[in-house]
C-alpha cells in the first residue's frame, strides 16, 4: 500500500510539471497573436469593412434578380401596385373638381360647363352637378376626405332667394350651419370656391345667395381656396363690363389657384418675390388672417362675404377659424375698410345723372367715364334679333304688322282700335333698359335693366334722325317683294306714327320730353308705353298722342311674380303711376296682359285699379308666347284662348259701370274696353284724328303749355268692322286675311 501511494505521488508530479509547461506555451502564443493583431489593427478594420460591403452588394444584386424573375408574376404585380399606390398618394393633392350650379336662366349652367372644360384641359377630372340633383345631407360630408375641390356657381333670384334648383341645397346648408347636431367642424376638410351671379340694381339682394353659401360652408369649417367671386349683370357697376367678363376674370384666378393646389402648394405666389421665392409668406398670411378675422368677428357676417378685392384674392388661403387680430392693428384695418367704402360711395355719386324739371340733364364731371348701355355682347344678341341699334342705348325694329300691312294682309290691333296705319308706324325706343324683368319679355331679357340712368347719353336729335333713317332703309328692302302693294310701299317710306313700345322703358331716357317734341315737330304721332314704375316722370311728361301703362297684375304678389320689378317699393310706385295717369288730360290706356294660371282670376282687384287711374281705354290681351326661354317658365298652356279673353273682359265689364266692350281684334287675341264718353249717339269714337292732334300739340307748344286740350278734342269715329261683335272680328275688309299652312289659329301679335 505504501508502495502504491509513493508511485502515485511520483506520477502526479511528472504529469503536473508537463501540463504546466504546455499552458505556458499556449499563453505565450496567444499573447504573441494578440499583440500582433493590435499592432496591425488598421488592416483588420479595413478588411472587415470590405467584407461587409461585399456582403451588402451581393444581397442587393440577389434581390433585384429575384424581383425581375418572371417565374413569380403575381408576386411582382402585387409588389408593384403597392409601390405605385404609395408613390401616387404622395403626389396627388387634388383628386378632381366638382362644379355645382344653381341656375334660373341658364347662365350659371353655361358657366359651369365652360369651367369644367377648362379644368379637364388641365388633366384634372371634373364633374358638373345640378344642385337639384344632389343631396347634401347624404353626400356633402364625403367631399371632406375625397381630396376634391367643390366649386359653387349660383345665381340670386327674386328677393335674394335661391333659384328653384338650388333651393333645397341652400335650405339644408343654412339649417346645418346652425344645428348643434352637426357641429361646427362637420365639413372640416372640404375645400371650396364660390362664384355668384347677380344684379347690383337689386339693392339689398345683390348676390345674397352666393354670400350665404360661402358663409354657411365657412361656419361648418369648410376651407375657402380663394375669395368669393361676383358676377354683375348690371353693366354699369360690373367690374369688368359684363357678367361674362366678371366670370372670365374669376375663372382665370381659379385655374391658377387650382394648378398651385395640384402641385401641393398651399398658397399661390403673387409673382413679385425676388428669385421666385416668397420670403414674406408668414407675414402675408398673418395680414390676410388678421383682416379676415376682423371681418368675421367684429363686423357682420354679410360684410365678411362681400369682400372681393384683388389683394385678398391673392392672399387668402386655408386657415384656422381661431385666428385673432392684434388690438394694436385693429385701427389700421378699420381705417382701410372705411376708406374703401368712402371711395366706393364717391364713385357712385359721381356716376349719378341728375334730372332737371324739363327732363334735361346736368352732366357730371365724369360723364365721359360712364359706360355705354349696349355692350359688345348685347350688341351681338340684339343684332341677331333684327334690331338696328342707334348710338349707345337706342334701337329700332321693323314690326311684323308693318310687313303684313305692306302686303295687304291686315294691320295690328292699334289699327283696329285707333286707326293707326301699321305700314307707316315706326317701332323704336330711346332706352333699351327696363326696370322690370317680366316673365313674358319678348326679348328674353337680353336688354339691360336698371332703376336709374347711369349710362352715356345720346342727344334726342341723333336718335330720331337715325331711327327714321334705319326704318326707311328696312322698308326699302321690300321694294319688288312679291305681294307688297306699291302704294303702301311708297306710303311706308314716310313715318306717320311712332310706337315707343319696342323694348325697355322709354320714359327712363332723361331727354324723353325733347324726344317727343321732335316727333311732333315732324308730324309723327306718339304712342308711349310705360311699366308704371316712374310716377314722377309720368307727371312731368309732355302731352303724347296716347299714353299707355302696363297693368300686368292686380295684386302686389302677382305683380312681383309676373313683372319681377327691381324697385323695393315697386307696389307703391305702381299705384302712384296709376294716379299720375289719371291726372293726364290726353288719351290714357291701361294695357292688361292675361297670363293663364297667373292673373286671370283677379277681376275685383283689376276693377279697383281701374277706378284708381280712370283710364280712357282698357286693352285686354292674351299673353304672346315667344318660344322657349330659360328666362321664363311660360308655355303655350299659359296663353288663353280668344274665347277665354272675351269671357274675362265681359266679367270685368260687369264690374265697371262706366266702361263697355267697344272693339275686338281676334288676330291679336285682344279686346278694347272704352269709357262711355267715347260713345256718341250710340256710336263709338275710339279712333284718333291725327291731323287734329298735330294742330292741338303745336298750339300747346306755341302757348308755352298754357293752351291745354283733352282726349275728346281729337277723337274720330270707329268703323263698323272694328266694333265688337262685327262679322269681321276686327279685320280690315280692305285687306285679305292670310292663314299659314297647317296653322288654324294664329294668336301671336304685338
């Protein structure tokens, strides 16, 4: 045992010594390697970097090869679509434009189509939408997230109301803007622009629909992309001369703004910045926000919407509704606004024409700056209708009854009622402007409208001279035309009568009295028609052969619907005009136009109006259908038959003890009620002794207006064929009745 223990100790010592030597060798080798690596560490780092770079390069090449591999087309297409979608989402800022229109006469609709064409030409998707076919309650909120731009082209109708097509849209928008259930941020994200169509002669109602839509959208957190535009049908106040020119100017700004938005620009540059970069964007933005915030918070909401300056147009952009104005800047902003209003008021005063007691004109200093009534667009439209335009505001046109009587086919109802020779009658007007926009307007509202004279003015001598010359030239065109009677052709070259009823309101012409005197000096009779909106002008009017007042309705509401007057106090003016007519001593006439389903059921009210003015005669005529027009909703269904007109007149005569049916002109669908004073010894004397009238008017002028005369002084006996109930039904037996082929009844007429 002892031996074994000693042997084990010896062996352990030998092995331990050997292992200790090996460990020392390993440690020496390791130390030497580490020392070498440390000394050459720069080479090690470089090698590692190269290896890593090679590894990345190989991986990239491998991935590209894998993507282009045709073995997996579905996987490739899926990946490609995802990449394109992400890329497109970054680029597209405007997905399209929706153009909404609310139109009554078709103008806004036309503008919408023109704008849509220009937008599509820029490569942007565009859709035109009629407001009556769009449900804002279900669809308008969708536009907040669709990246669409919404454009609203809206017209203002009677009394500042929206057109019929836009009525529901506006009603919903107004209620939503004040309904807490929708909330003030209901349309947040909606980008919009508004352009309104209106007429500034409607004081207090000018472009109210566009203002309201702009206001209501803003109240629901919609973001204007540019300031609201305004188109003015009143050429005098229109900023660019016409509503078409106003729209063109606004459209140009909108398209520029749209391009900027499509590129992702938040605000269009004015182009005045150096090197093409805006250095004062923040400053301009703050100024725009301050001035706009003041209008929203410290002025009224209406004034907010009326801002339309070029400066604001270029500066306005999307902004938060919580912006406020610094108190130290408040005075400057208020002063600028007051100055702008003051300048606008001064401009209006300088443009106003003042009438003298003699219907003369005292020209203001800015006379030369006034615009012409007939714009180029209006000139083209009226010329196509057959007008011969005179100067800047007058016109003459050949009446169809003139042509008819030249051929021996009968004259107009004035020939039957009053003995006018239709082939010697000149139809003209010294003023194409009117104060009404009647639903049955012959000219479909192509003529301008206004409540006072604000245009350049031509002298009466020039108007009459050119009117007669143009009329004769039109008559000369009938030389040698088959059917024209030679004797009537020669007579037609000499004007004997002048019907101031072509279009517009001739009594608006400031020199109307001078015009009438010149007519009488040339032995031309005068038949003047007024729409009963200028009572003072009626009172100051010199004697005329026969003075007409159009009584198109008998109540305030129906007159408003039919005549669509511009004056706010139109009903009082209407009544005052009838009273003024009753003060005239010469022949006076009420002209009633019956519109079926509009005013034929107002007998008692008509009787009251007749008692107010006590006219000598009452013409009752069925409305003339002038064809389809977007400006009027009338159809053939609104034209009463001749028998219906007779029945109406008979019922009216029963309410008027001093009047009786005297004459009839079936061809024009017209009857005449005459005062009993024109029935002498059982015979009617409704015709006019024109030679006697000329003698009386010359004596009146020579006496300085002291030698007056009355309608009884120049009346003439009515022929039997013109009397109501006669077999001829008002057609002159010396002429030949002409019936058109396939037309059994002709109810048209002047």
